C-alpha cells in the first residue's frame, strides 16, 4: 500500500489496514496545531503537485504555495523496501524535501539523511522533522 497505489473509486481495494489509517490520523492530528502556527499544512493522501494524477504520499507537509517540504509514508514490514524505493524516486523531483517511512508493524521510523546518503532508523536515532519540535515517533500514539 502507499505512494503509487491506485485507490480511485469507491470500493477499490486493497485499502490500507486500520493500523495504517490510525498512524496517519495520529500524526496528522498531533502535528496540526504546531504546523499551522508556522503557516504550514499537513495533508493526507494529497498529490505532491497540482497534477491530481501525480504521486500521493500518505502525509505531506506543504508550505503556503503547496510545495512539499516533508513526505511521510506509512507501511508494513513486507512493503518497506518498495516504499523506500518509491520515496527515492520522489527525491529526484523534490531533493530538498524530508522523507520518512514508518513501519507500523515493527514500530520503526526511517528517515533519509541526505548528508550521509542513507536511511537512518529510530532504533538508533531520534528522528526529527525540521518543522516539528519533537521526534516524529512522538506524534504517533503507540
């Protein structure tokens, strides 16, 4: 499930599992007030551009001109590598954005670190967005 899946139309499946939806809701609700104070907006399943056929990550933090600043994908262990690959495709188009992938089964967050050109894990580091005051995992009601 995720970044490139086509969910158009009512009843299309498979849809993301409840755990996926709950994590998405938690991050969105818990980060909203903090982001709005900065004039930023987090949307779920919104396209990264105004082309409504473009890629639609689970969560995107946008600036006031709807440029993607941070992309968060939520997945399960089985699809982790495929979702990371899809994020890396977006990095070519939006190299200045942040990229996070959360594995809700293992409860592990990954963040792409452009400086070292590698994915960091919340098992080893506290992973922060430059737009939020706490580590990303703190916005998830685990």
